[in-house]
């Protein structure tokens, strides 16, 4: 049991004063020590910032504002539940927006976080090594990863034991009977029901149809004036989302599917909330990566750790609501810092590419 020390509350006031940026080598050393101290029971909390290097921009800027897409109006939960019109609109736009979600790849931050956890699952003794050495080699640093992201990139990078605080884009669930199915499979059903729309995706003209895709699967369609289509007739046919067909549940026959994403106006499921809080309380350290903590469901976890005296390290480019709560705070790119820390810990080469951000691409909600 590690000793936990709570800092007095006046530290909050002190830490609101802009502090000097920690030199990079110092940050690497401090974070390495933080991970070693909490090993093997660090909990990680991630947000949209970890996916920006996979070309999924963080929709909140340094001041927590919607800098990339100020006009975005998300589908609200109540509207989706009650309104057939809202569901037509959502599924039409989601149908166009989902293909890039399937193909987006993890970046070095995802792989570094996976590497921090990876060795924990194996405890087999390697011939030729003494027992202590083997045990140490197979002990990971991280137990559970909690993410606000719905893109599934942590899973693609190999992280296990993930709590998806705001759900996932990769499944849909019947709102009546709870029947779940894979979103890729659902995409095929939508394609079969809507051959004209599918034709648009196949002919690669969808990029001109929408300017931004939001990670709740919703696409921001360009206005007519922004359209760059060859055929105006085709555009008008395509953009009428009322024509878009979506299926009722294949299990109960009457229920409607909803993406397994927590919409605006919807609560985080109770079991997910409780499990995430329990996981934080059981941790020996909380590493927060790439989030401004603007969403209360995430901020609450950091506050919980603080109140329980659990050490907190926070990596985020720009302001974060958790700044005053963190014992260690790095205003850095998580990709560079975590690659260096993984190297310091001898975790081997961290794979993954940092992609150039597209001018118009994915926006992420729920962080
Ligand atoms: Zn059903």
C-alpha cells in the first residue's frame, strides 16, 4: 500500500498561476518514475487529444471551445429516441461518415499506452532467466484504460481491459430489447437498403458531400453553395435524408437501433460510471492523457482520484480543467512524451505514424 498524500486546498489557487513548462528531459524522468511507482496498477484516462495524431482532430481548442466546428449541432438523445425524422437524419449522415472510422489507424500514443499495459497479462517463466527477472519483465505498468473516445483506436492498438466511458461507434444496440450488433455489419445492411447512397460512397464522391464527420457518427453536410458536385440532380436526391432507409431490430422486430455512443443529453450508463469510479479508486496512480476534461463524467474521475489522494499525472496540449488537480502536469504532445517514456522503460520501438491532419475531417464529440 503506497502512502497517499493530499495536498492542501490552497494548492489549487497557486496552480492557477501560469507555470513554466517542464523541460522535456525532466518530464520524461518524472513520468517514468510516476509509472514505476504505481506499477502495475496505473489507471489511464484518455480523451480526444490522443486521436488527433490519427487525423481525428480534437474539437475543443486550447480554451475548451469548439474551434474546429462552431456550428455543429449534434443529434440529441431525446430527439433520436422520439423522432423518426431525427433517426433518418442521423443514419443517413452516419452512413456516409462511418467508412473513415473503420479505416483510421492508431498512432504512437495509442501504441505506447498499449505497450505500458502489454506485459502484465503474461506471467510465464522464460527458460534461462531467473525467476525474479522474469517476473519483473512480465509486469506491466497499467491495469485499466478508461477512454472518452468512441473511435476504438485503443483496441486496434492492442490495449485490453478498456472502459469506454462514452460508448463506442463500433456497435449498435436496440433501444427496445438491447440486441447488439456490429456497426460494420449494420453498415452493410444500410448499404443494401439504400443502393443510391451506397453508390455515392463507392464512387468516392462523399468527401464533397460533407465537410466534417463527428465521432458520434454524424456528418456535417455541406450547404448547397459549398457543394462541388458534378450533378445537381444527384446532389438533391442524395441530400434528402428522408429517403434514407434504416431497419428495425432483427431480434424483436419493432425496436430501433441506436449507436452504442452516449449522445448529448444522455447519461453515461450506471454500470459504466460505477466501474470507472471503482477502477480509479483502486489505482495507485492516474495518468490522464489528451483531454481538456470538459465533460463532467471524465472530470469527476480526476476529482475522485484527487480526493482519495491518488497521484495524478496529466499530459495535454493546452488548458485542461484538471490542471489544478494534477501532481504532474505536462503541456506536451502525448506522442513525443510517451514515446520517450516507453523508450526509457525499455518497452521497445513504438510503432505507428503521425498523420497529417486533413483540412476537413473528423470531429470528435464526447470529450
Ligand atoms: Zn430489439
